C-alpha cells in the first residue's frame, strides 16, 4: 500500500509526499455501548486500515482527495464557519478540535485510500480521524501522543459531528498492538493486553447492511443511559452496582431498565472475558460473546435481523466458539471466535447460510490483531 499511495499522490499533486500515515479499523470482542458509560471495552486493531499521504502546502487550507469515495474537498484551518457535511467533516472536526485545544495547524495536500468498508461498523471514521491527527502532527510539528489524539478525535465526534460516542474506537485505532486485544477502562484509560486463546482466530462478518451512527438511534441510547444514571443519582452507570440495580429496578421506566441492565451486565462480561483470555479458555470467551449479543439484541435493541442471522449462522459452524455483533449496531458487522483449523470452512458456510436466508452477500474475512496508528513515511 505504501508504494501505491506514494505513486497516487504524485499523480494527483505532481510531487512526492513528505509523510504517509496509517490507522487501522477495529473490532470489539466484547463490551459494547459501555465506553460512554465509563465502562470496559475489549477491542483490537484489524487488517483493514486507512492510509493518508500528505505534503505541506504553505497555505491555511487542507486539500484532500479520498479515493475511497472518489471525492476531492478542502477546508480552511483558520476559519471554521463553514461546517462540511460530507466525509471531510471528520478531519475538519479534528482540525477544529486541535485548534480549540491550542495545537498549531498547518495546511497540506492529502491523498487517502484504505480498505475499511464504509458503514461496516469497523470504525472507518475513527481511522480517518486518527490519520488526520497524525497528519497535522507532522505538518505543524507537534509531538505525536496517541492517547491525547484519541481524546481530540472523540471531542470532534461529540462537539463537531454531534455524535455522543465514547472513546473506544479512536483509542484502539491509536494504540492497538500487534497480536493483542486490549481491555480498556474507559474511565481512566488504563489498559491491559491479552493474546487470543491459543489456536483461535477472529472472523469478521460484514452483513453489508450499511450503518450510520449519525442519524440512527445511537444518540437516543446515550440519552437513555444518562437518564438511568440520573435515576440512581450517579454520574455514570459505571458507579451503579448490580445489587442496587436489582433491588430498585422495578421503579425504573421499562425501557430505561433494559438499557441499564445491558450496560451493567456487559461490563461484567468484559471483565470475565479478560479472565477467560488470561486462562486460555476459548469456550468461556465464546459463551460470553453469545450472551453479549443477546443482551444487545433484547435489552439494548441495537441489533438488526441481518446481524442476528449472521451470528446464528456462525454459531452453527464447526469450530465457532461464539459470535456477536460488533460496533454501534443498526447494521454493520459481527465477529466470531473460531478454532483456527476450521476457520476457512466456517467462513464459507456462514456466508452461504447468510445469503440463503437474507438474499444478501456477506463479506467475511479472518484477521489478526494489528498495530495502531503508524508513520510509514516520515
């Protein structure tokens, strides 16, 4: 990809790029819709990623061509009164957040291309934000700090894009580690790294039902969780014990009760998953993944028929320990823990079963845990 994007940049701008950066997409093994509740998540970087080549242009504008959507756009880094509505709103939001927090900015010409399917629930937008942060760090000359840049990207989502998400997607895209899934405490960003159980692989199953958290019920779920926390007089659901919830749950609105129950049980599952990985118990990890999907389907109501069918088909296959939706939901992808020797067979049969039941073709691939944001030409 490095040589390809260098050649493409030169064809577009007539000069070689000065820097090339990349950021991976992600899957979350367990711990969904818990990050904005100060809870626990368990993501890893995947083989699909976003690349960006840049060259400083000495102006106050960023000019950016995206091969992924075959679109050229630009924005000012000195005047943010024109808020973009297309894909470029994500790097524009990053620039706005960087400036708001006192970082220097410098204009550049950029060319991006990647392999993360847009709308697949694999964090294409977070990867786009992180390559944007990395590009500004090189163009303007400030030090690269992956955790700080993940925070900047979340601020851009929350305050520029208008999406009330947590920090999981941005942080794992920034700090992912090769060969490891990372348990993240979203309150203090403490991390613990775990290899997958011996002899297993992760299979990602894209339903090809496009999801968009902007305009979906995602923000509604955030609001419902905030209402649940307020009902118990706590700052976030992380501060609510399961014992207190069970004692007082009957006093809650039925919908809020279900949302809170998911978050509390999902936090517990994420911590149990860490124990299962630490003790090399793929059967237990798979069971927790199955339970997570059911909680997301029934209590949090963010699944969809295609995701449910995909997980059902995956679980039917030999060697599959467990499967669940991954990401914000309302479409996108599912993820499965699979015994390596059966992975190819499982992938083929799952895709066939899914297409037979839905009429839609799935995109199914195997992934290792991959590294986070990196500078490939510096």
